[in-house]
């Protein structure tokens, strides 16, 4: 019996530098696909003031309104890492904290900062593919 079958909802934390692009896309997509089966958080090591407007636009194209979702850049703190079962880093390198016993994945993805909408759309689509695989991995044995 796995954790989900025992009633434990896995917790996933997406971390990038500014928490204004990649990690916001990933968190919104995971929440969209997993619903209440997975606890989803995102944070940044040096959060921006606002989410990248191109990210907001490409997410709206697929029906996800980041502002209605309550998305905003957040500062990474130790509590979020401690609570996570899986920490997915996206370009924060040595700035991302490491805690023994946590499962870490490093998703190498282009930073959408300064990119045009077509380029950000491609990043969204790659994150979407990875998030869908993660949902299957974390929930398959529970169903």
C-alpha cells in the first residue's frame, strides 16, 4: 500500500529563481490535472514582483487564469521544502536548498523571462508533458 492509498496526499514543490514563469506554469498545471489528489506549491529563491505577462497569456490560452488561481511569486522557505515529498527545481542551481531524504527532480527548461509568446508557449507545452507524467506517476497506484 502506498502513501496515497493510506490517505496521504503527496506534496510537490516547484522551485525556480523568480517564481514568475516556469514554476508558476508547473504548479498551475499540476493543480489543474491532479485536483485535490496532490498538494501543490511553488516558490522562488529571489521572487519577482509579478508573474511574467507572457506566462499569464499562454496559460489563459489553455483555460487557466493564473490571477483567478491566486498565483503570485513567493519566497522559498524551509517549511515548504520540509513539507514536500517531491521538490522539482527549474534553474535555481546552488540556490535551491537540499534536504536529505527528499526526492529531487531537476527539470532543465528555458527561462521564459524576456522571451516572446511563441517561445513561452513551447516551454509551457514541455512543462505540460512533464506534469502529466508526474500526475500519472504519483497517482496511478492509488486508483
